[in-house]
C-alpha cells in the first residue's frame, strides 16, 4: 500500500515537480551569473547562501503546498483516509516524497556549486563536506518548517509573518543573536569562508528545530482524525483576513511600543576622564584642558542638583571640546538610540564664562532628566529661573541686588509689573526680551518665593516642578494639570498665586527704585522692518534700528534674523543669522539677498550691554512675507 | 438625493467591504494609540508629523490599503459567482461600478482622515503661545496628498485586478521598471513617482503642492480607472473570461506559468523590500549628530566678513583690526578705494590658512579670529586681492609664471607689517638652506610648474619674500605696485610667459631685472652666511627605494637627525597635483605606500626634514624611479 501511495504521489506531482526543478535551476543560474561574470573576484558560495535562503524556502514551501495544502483544501485526503493505511503512514509517505525531492534538488545545486567553485578557486574535499552538511541541515530544517506550516492551511502566511516578527523582536529585546543560532548560524556571513566544521550548538539547534517541526506536523495531521488540518485548509473569509491583519498589526504595534519604551543604552565615551556619583556620570575626553577637574566639578554640581530636586538620576553627561566655538556658544548633540547629554563647548575660549555655561548645562541636564517635561511652556520659566538661581549668590532674605547683575536684568526685562499672563505665555515673553533677561525675571520670581517663605518652601516647590519624572505615555495628561505650580505653591509654601505675584512685584519695584540710575542708562531697542517689492515673487528686507535714549548705544549692534519652519516653535540658536554693524546709525539697512513671497522670517535687533553682561533685544517679530 | 437603487448598491458594497473598513479603522487608530502608549501626547506637535519619514509611512499604508481593497473589488463578483445576480438587478454595470468606486474611495479616505485628525488633536495639546493660528492648511494639505496618492494606487490596483494572481507580479515588475528607468536617468518617470508626494516642501506655513505632478498622476490614475471600468463592463462576456486565471484545474503548461509567476512575484517583492530598505536610516546606533549653524555677517569699512554665528564672540578683535590691515596693504601697494573685500571664514581649508580669489578671501574656519596670526593671514590674502586689482587680473592669468611675485609680495607684506620677527627668521632660514644647496634656479622660480616638478612649490614663499625684499631695497617700496600695474598696461604683450614676462614687466615698471636678481642672490648669500650653523645642522637626506610584493617604500639611508622629523612624500607622476601626494608615516626607517595606488611605470618620492624653527619642510629634490 505504501508503494501505491508513492506511485499516486508520483503521478499526481511529477509534472509540477519537474517544473519546479526547471525553475530552481533557472533561479540558480540567474543568481550565479553575476558572480561568474566578475571572474575570480567573488566567491560563488557567498551568493549560494542567499540562493538557499530565498529559493530553498520557496521551493520547500511550494512542495509542501502541493503535497499537503492542496490535498486538504480539495478534500481529496478523504479518499486516502478511506484506504487501508493509517493516517500517520499517509502523512509520512507525503513527507518522505517531499523531503526526498527537496533534498535531491538542493543537493544537486549544492554539488553543482561546489564543483564550479572547485574549478574556479580550488578547494579541499573537507570544505565540500562542511558546506554540504550545513546546507543539508538547513534545508532539512526549512522543509520541516514548511511541512508543519502547510498543515496550518490558510494561516500559514500569517504564521510566516508572525515568525519573522517574533524573530526580530527576540533579536532586538533579548541578548539572543538570532543570526548566530540555529539555521541562521549555519548559514551566516562566514558560510562561504569558514574552514571549520559547524558549531555543535548551531547544528544541534537546527536538527532539534527540524525534529520539533516534524513532530508538530505529525500531530496536526493526526489530531482528531485529521479534521484539524482539514478545517485549517479551508480558504480564509474576508473577516478572517482582516482579523489576521489586525492581529499582526497589533503585534507590530506592541513590539513598537515596547521598543520605544525600552530604556536606551547609555552613550559611552571611552578613554575619558570619568566622575561618578549616585545617579550621575560625567565624562570629559582627556584632550579637554583640565579634563579631570572639569569632570569632577560638573559631577559635583549635578549631584548637588539631583539631591536638591530629589531626582532619581540624571542621564550621563559628556563634555567635549570644540575649539572653533566662541566662549558663549555651546551646543548639544542628538544621540541616536542612546541616552545621555552630549555637549560641545570651547572650554579654553578667551571669553569663556564658566557660570553661564554651567547654567546652560544644568538646564540641558534637567531637560534630559525630565524627558523634556521641564521645557513645557507652563513650567519653562521655572527651569530658566532655577538654572540661574542655582549659581546665584543671593539666598534667603537677601535683597535681589545681592546679585546685582541679575537684579538689573530682571528689572530691565520687567519694566512694569509681572503677571500670571507672562508665565502662561512664557515662550512669547522669552522672545520679547531674550533668554538671558527672561531667565533673570524668572529668577526674581523664585527669589521672591525664597525671601518670603524660605529656602525649604522653595525647594519643595522646585521639586514638584522639576524633580518629578512622569511615565512616558498618555497618563501624563491626568497626572499633571495646568495648575501644578498652583498646587505646589499652596501645599509646599502655603501661599496663593496672587500673594506670590504681589510679593514678586514688590521686590522688583524695590529693586527698580534702587537701580533706577543704572537702568536709565541701559538702552532699549526698536526695530522696524519693511519689505520692498523687487518682483512678483521676491522681496528685499529693509530694517532700521533706533535706540532709546539715542546716545545710549555704545559699540556694535546686530540685526538678527532666522528663517522659520512651517510650525511655530522656539527659534533654535543654530538658525539665527546675524548682520553685525560697527556702530549705531540712523539709516535704513538691507539684508543681502532676497526673500520669496510666502516665506516666514523672524527678526530682531540686539545690542551687547556690558552692565547687564548680555545682549538686549528689540523683541523677535515673526513675519510672513506677502 | 441618491436614487434608491444607488443607495441600495452603496449599502450592499459597504456591507461587503466592512472588513476593510475595520482594517483601516484599526490601523488608523494604531498611530494615535502609539503616541498615547509611548510618548507624551502634549509634546507631539506637528513638527514630527510633517517630516518626510512620517509622511512616507502614511503613504505606504495608503498604498497597502488601496491595493488590498482594489484587487478584489471588481473581480470578486465573477469569482464568487455573484455577477449574474448583479446583472439581473435593474441597474447597469456602470452604476454598479460607480457605487463600488464611491464606497471604496470613501472607506479608503478614512485613513487620511484619522491620520490628520489624530495629528490635529496632538498638536492642539502641544501648542504654545508662539503659535497664533492653528495650522489647518498644513494638516489638510498633508491629508489631501495622502488621498491623491491613495486614488492613484486604487486606480492602478483596479486595472490590475483582472489579472487575478498575476496582479502582484505585474505590480512588482512595474516598480522594477520604474526604478530601472529612474536609475537610467529617464526623468519623465519622476512625474508618476507617487511616493515623492510624501516628500514635503514648505514655503513659510504653506505646503507647496507639486501641481504639475499631481495633474499628471491624476491623469494617469484616471486612465487606469477608465481601463478598469471598460474591463468591468465586459466582465464575464468572453468565454473562459478569467477562467484561465481563476480555475484550479489547468493544463500542465499553465502549472509552469503559474508556479514560475509565483516564484518571480515573491522574489521581486523581496527584492523591492531590500532595495527600499537600504535607503532607511544609515546612522549607527550610539552616534551623535549636531545641527549646522547658519552663517552671520559683519561689515567694516573695507571688509565684509562671513563667519559661523558661533564665532561672533571672538570676532571683535579681528573686526576692530581688519580695516587697519587693509590700510597698511593699501598704503604699501597704493590703489584706489574699491568695494569691500569679502572674507569667508566658514570653510575648514585643509591645506591652506587662506586663499584669495579676485575680490574675496577665504580664511580657514580653524583660525581663531582673535589670534595675531589670523591678522597676518588676512594681510597676506588682502595683498593677493590688491595685486589682482592693480594688474587688472593679469597676474592671475599668468599665475604659473608670476607665482613667485604674487606669493613673494604677500609674504613680504605679511612679515613686514603683521608678523613678529620669529616667523620671518624661520622663513629666511629655509631660503638660506635652499641657497646653500644651490637649489635656487631662476628658471624654476619663474615657472611654478617646473618648480613643482623638481622641488617644492612652496619655496615661492621664503624665496619670494627675499626676492621682493631685494626689489624693494633696490627700487623702493612702490616697486612691487609698479610691476603689478605694468602688467595691466594696454600695450603689454599678451603672450609672454616665464622670464620674458618678468623682464618686460620690470622694464615697464622702471626696474632693473638683472639688478634685482643680483640683489636677490646677494641677499641669499648673506642669509646663508648668517645662518651658517643652522644650515650645517640640516643633513642631506638620501632615500633608497625598496619594494615588496604589495608595497613600495623609501628607506632613509642617513642616521635620523636628532632635531626635527624626517618626512617623505610620494607622487604618481611629475604632473600630479600636490593634493594627491601621499605622505605616509614611517614604519621604522622606511616609508611605505600601497603598490596598487601607483599603476604607472614610474613613481616619484621626496624626502625632507620638518624642523620647528623652519617655516616649512626642507625637502630634497624629487627622485623618479622606474617600477
């Protein structure tokens, strides 16, 4: 009866199998031709590896489809089950036919490839044996896999996709390197060049996997008298297709979410001066002057801040030197798939300002530690003020003028009273007065809180605002509310908003009075911009800057402009361009070049004021060129 | 109001493609769910949605939905045997077709609607006070482009659907054909590259629509739709229509075609995945990238400086001193006021501190604007600019002959007005040792190509400085300017090069060429005497050519000097550009290069000594060897 079954399979499938052989041969020829065309430069076995992985799986899949899937879908297996043979024998006969044909096919192309390679490059017989063993084991595994999936009927494509996704997920999320185990370990990139017998782990893994697949196929073919396989062989309805697609899509979604939420590996800078504290790592390359001292100093600052704000940790900080920056420009890099704060600065610049840099650095470190939450507009003023407050010398009840420069900046930036509106639209306020002035205004607000409610109250408020790390998902919308600072102020400082604002303005008024003479000498800027038609599509930007009082501007002033992106966000410093002018003039100046109609540009004027130690600006204005 | 029959048809179609509706809704909700599960929803403004990568993903989803929906929409009626029932209804095939298209298009449009809606919601949560108006136009533009792309793919899918299982094969082949045409440079193919719609271009807050491209694609899509309509009207008319493609039992030769087609389809799509996959992000995990800074501008009376914005803090000393530099140069060379000289400090020049072109100068961005050396280089390059102006560009036209003059004047002015004594002494030591070796040949100095072939082209700096010093000594400070102007005189012969050119220019300038040359050599001899001991400390190096199977090398025969470093450079031929000289580090006492870099029959090498008290490497003459 077995012979009859074999004969039946032969009659039924001889034509299509012959066609398959022709096609595989054709595929092999097409795959090898490019290698042969390049003479001895390339190795055939390298391309043969790709051929086995693609055509091998295709051929095995097709053979199993004909032997199993078509049989069960057409329900012709019912006739076979009517014969005096067990279902197991029937399945085993099919398996035997399929695996024989497949291994014969694979063996033929393998022999052909080895012979050709021996003729081109010459090789030892042992290498041929190694290659044959690898290809044979992998081929047997893939055939068994296709055999068991053939019993899965209409779900086999979905299972294939699911398997691929699962392998990717395992490779990404675990330490298991999928390309080094099982059949992928046997057919890895060293396949064409390795002169050693396959690693036992990979070989036994492949054989074990193949055995499991075969057992699975037998179980599927035998369970419930084969009715499971018969049911699975029916065609998918539209609903099922959609369901499968949704399940696969959901799987991809879940893996994507897990991947996104997975903590990134920290960036590393090997061979650098390193300082560690609890929750802090600072690295400075040895090329930076006084690298170890800088690392130690920075680690001390960050450690103190971490304790003060009760943060669990701050991402690793890397301070890299860049000699062409001036002393007041620093930049933070974007790390790809890694965690950390990577910054570049010129620590040896003649105009280096250590305090200014440290204030900038802790702002960047806190941004990273809070995953950007501290940069939300509702609490941005706190971040700006804190980074300045931390390095200020005034504490507790000391008047604002203890930090004379900061007090001057604050009074300059808030010539009238500060209101809640300033804090609510803080980014706008920042663009009106400039980041250094805005930070000083924010600092004065924190000082007002400290002066009236004490350092502990301020600390509690700051912890709530800057020291809480929220989970990265939609829960943040419920966990945080607009009035978080309100709540912190009331609970931690026992103070209401209005009272705090009133106290803040009181402090500023007092300082304004005491600094009035100095303030009067600091110029304010007014910048007028106009667009002159050059053509239907081109405009020339003209600008004129006036200073009040007129003779207060000493030294060079600049016209700043930046092309704006489509979405209104903060203007990054890297987009700002400057037209520096040697001395104030009354005339109209023009930008070089033209601007297209429809473009968006932000403009302002800036003047360095020695008394303030920073630039004052006329206020950024955003224009849409018409 | 839709007629009853149409309404019923539409309802029937909606019922039949309900699974797709669920699919599109499901996938359309995955993106906002992803944000809710893995990001802060109030930090998800439009910036990321407007990026090309995000738009590309949305277009890819539209592609999948459109093709999946299209391939079964029309032919299913025949394959499932319901065509006859439809024909029996009192509605024409055209109405059936319209109903199908309307309903399917509506379902397809759900995805862009969900995409736009979720982007709008998250942007609304993330808005700041900087944004005065909600960017509705941007959102609608993005959604419209997704719809346009979906319409194209849907139409294509409909027209291919009649091929049944071969539809995916033909689709893959169409993609490969389009890729091949684009690689071959056939630009019209770009007009129907639908995926290019995912590449946003903005002008201000306006999403610039590729109008012509959209019109072409709409026309092509309409043609596909018309083809599908025509085919649908004839569906079931021909005997065996679709049977060949739909029947399970087929003649044996069809097995060959079907099996082959299946294999080719799979291989073709895998190939497409690999092709497009290789263009995905190339960044290495753990790499760090920094944004580029924009250039800024500062003007003085005489200069216009272009520099990176991040150097504004250090520009002040350069800006304050710049006009003084130009004044000194103009004071020495004369000349009228002219337009500002543009000075570009944005490029890191690899081999030079500065370069001059007509009215502009480039200084290496590695130079510190505040350094005195930068002023010296600015002065040097300004001299080049002024000389070109004085000679009306003639000096540049005959540069190979006059390079000694150009660099000599610039170096002389640099050392005289801007540099300290030490750089001048270092330069003059090089001149002294060159004279001591009897390597100062006038015919080489007036032909920089010859100088480059035989010795070191950079000898024009130290020797040129001495030459111009001799010229000035003999004929006064204004002599260099007179020589430059002489070249620009209308009566100057146009075809002179080399020595005749020099003689003519000197004569016209009222200078004695032989006299200056005598003064030049006298000065060199004086320097040779002054730096006798130093010259004696510089050994004559001898290089021995060696080779092995893969490498060519030069072994220095002498004991290595105690002061300075021995260097060696190689060139493929005497005509080779100095940019392509190879200067390896030594391995022991031998300098090696890869043989494959020198395929010609000869190779040149030049050994030299680098001393810190010399302005440049002191080279031996080039040696040519036969390989």
